[in-house]
């Protein structure tokens, strides 16, 4: 029996991983942009049909998201977009208040002109989305700003933690009805960037903590359940 070329299996595996990553990102961005609401059921059959893959592939993606606390898995019931409780919401902000000042300190210690330019480019994208009143883009870019800080700081563990916390924060903002204009204001991001550019760690940390306080204080206890059409969310 002829041996299978060594390159085909790794390539097939690579294609599967790439496809899984693409599915993950599609679902992740839909959550980040508030197109998928907290508590939305993520049916394996429907998602497999939408993405034209097997249920097993969808199950792998949902298991990854559950590990990152973005999705809740229930035996016999399936997968649902995470629905953080008020107590869990407070835990998220407590964690962010511990992590984000450390991110800022590390970023300033390794700051380069290119890193400052990337922050300002991202801020311009956010400002453009606000000018166009593209609310979905504003929500996504606001969350990605905090992730970008961690990525530029160069600590992969911090970046991974902040990605998960930022996504949970987006769910919390939607679930507890925090107005985007008040919860993650563009001028606060701009002030943080300017303090970082000046290498003023104390001011940058203070501004970040005030920023997180503003988001937390904008929350209410509105928890209305909304039905979502999965096909419409992922329609291209």
C-alpha cells in the first residue's frame, strides 16, 4: 500500500484549524458587536448548516469558547452565549482593575513610536465609526482598544486574559443596558493614549481606573431576553 505523502496530513489539519479559527472569529465578533445577545442558544445543527461544516467541528469551537467563559454549556440543553450575573460582572471589573494598570506599566516600559502610532490608528478607526454612527463597529473597536494595549505590551498571558475579560464586558454592557456613549467614551481612550505617549505611567493608570469605573457605574439591572435569528446574524 503506497504511503500517503507526509505533507498532506499536516496541510489538512492546518486547513481544519484555520477553518475552526474562522468560525470562532465569526461568532466572537458577532458577540462583540452585540449581534448575538447574552443567553442566545447556539444550536449545533443550525451553526453547522450556516458554516457548512460538521456538528463535531461546531462542538470544538463552542468548547473552546466555553473554556474562555464566552459560552455556557449545559448538559442536555446545549450551548448559550454567556449571561454573566451581577456578581460575575463585578468580578470582571475587579479583575480588569488589577490587570489593566499592569498592562499599561509594561507597555510604557517597552514603548516605541510604532506602538504609539498603532494606538492612534486604532483610535482614528473608533472615531470614524462614531462619526458614521456605526454602533456595532464602535462597540467592537472599543473592546479591541483594551486588547490592543495588552498585545502591544508583549505579554501573551495578559493579552489572553484581557481578551476574555473584554468580551465578557461587552456581554455585560449589553445585558445591563449600559449606553455605549457613556460606558466606553472615545475621549477617555484618547486621554489614555496621550498619557502613554508621554510615558506618564501614573496618569495613564489613573485614567484607566477612572475609565473602568465609568463603565461599571453605567450598568443597570435590565435583563430582558431577546430572540435572535442565527441565520440573519451570519448572513453574508
